[in-house]
C-alpha cells in the first residue's frame, strides 16, 4: 500500500464509519416514533444494564463527553424516562435509574433495534462480525 496513492474512501476506517452511520440512521428512523434515537436508546440500555450509573460512566459507554451526556440525561428526565437522585456518599454525583415509563419505552425500542441489528448481521455474516471485533481489539 505504501507505493499506491492513499485513497481515504477505500479504507477500512471509512467503510466502518459508513456502515456505522447507515446503521445509526436506520435505527433513528425506527426509534423516532418512541421519541428516541440511536444515542438515547444506547443510554437507556446502559442504564438498564447498570442501574445507578454515574454521568461519567454513562458518557464513557456512549462514546460522548460528560457534558453531552448531561444534556441527554436532562432531556430523558424531562420526558420522564429516567430519574436522577444524588449519590448518598457523593453529593455532586447523580445516580440514574429508568422510570417505569422508561422501562416500557426501552422494551419497545428493543424491537426496533433488533431489526437494525439483524439487517446488519445478515449483510455482514458471522465471519465479518468476528473480524470487526478483532479490529476493535487490535486498535484498543
């Protein structure tokens, strides 16, 4: 590859980003009726997996800054999908939990997300998924 002209649009990174973007747009379209998008769905999933997670922990899991996560959590609280309470031992840390409404919306959102996931898996095949995991591990 050193002797060839570098073509950024023919790279693994570009292909991965393009696939990720397409999947996100697909999920956004299918989650819209629930008032969610791929990012807010991911946050709700993280809260369900780790009730009481801090803003910083949720931000790391969602690949966003703590400031961006704070804005997302405020919006999710406004529509009563989550509730936030101060940590008993650390007054500045807010612990986040799903509300019953949030649990219900998340259950519905899983159906939409599974559709996107299955389309991606069918297009990729099991070997490709294993390769993607290896790429992520190699670059971490």
